[in-house]
C-alpha cells in the first residue's frame, strides 16, 4: 500500500496546489504520493497564474495541473490530510469521520512535527510513524491561537502575496519532511 498525502483548500487553485508541488519537491526521496483537492472546487480548472509563477520560480512545471473537487474516497485513501484552514479540516472530517486522527491543518501539523520526537528505531512506514510522533507531541504543546492554524488565502492579492503563502507552506512542510527522514 502506497502512502498518500492529500492537501485540501477551498477551490484547489492556490494553496493546496502550491502545497502539493512544494511537498513533491521536499518529499521526492520518500515513497509518498502527493495530491490536492478543494472543498468547493470545480473539476478541471487551471491553477491560478500567480501560483504557477511562484512554483515555476522553484523549478516546478504546473502547466498540467487540474483542480479536483474533494470526494470522501480521497480522504479515506489518504494516509495524511493537511488542510489550509480549520474550516476545511472540519469539512474533511465530516465527509470522512474515519480520517479524523490523520487530518490536521498544514500549519498545525508543522508545529506538531517540529515538536515531535522520532521513534528510537527506524520505522517500516516512515510517514505513519511521523504522524504518530506528531500526534503524540500534541499533548506537550500549549494550544495555539485559532488563527495560527489557518493559512491565509492569497486570492485577490499580488504575486508577492502568493510568494509569501508558498514560503509559509514550505516552512510548515519542512518539519514533516525532516520527521519522515528521521523516522525512516
């Protein structure tokens, strides 16, 4: 069985596609499939031009990207679900209650992964071990302010706003990549 990371935002045009492509780069050496979807997406839409521009600056070619509407099976098939906001996390867990313990906001999971202690022995399944270690770290952290979990939507902003969003995505994903590397 292949491990899968699913990123979810509103329209699957900006935040979740950028997270998908950043994660592909950061997790390129891991046996993980990465995808994205939107809670209110329309299937087949092109990525926002500013998001494409920002990703191209980092060597990605998102020209073939097509948006996807979130479906329950995407959630049940995912090993880890990372959402842009708390609202989208709630939508995901309502669509697939069984995904509750592996669904986080991206920023929330970044904090948890930063505080996590990898297992002493290498794990057979590094992604699942990373999720377990991050979930265990939850009990050691002080609760964050509610808005600390939400990734600001750059839609309607400038290319610089999209760039800042992509930087925040990467800051949140680096601890996940490091934790997966440390567990395997």
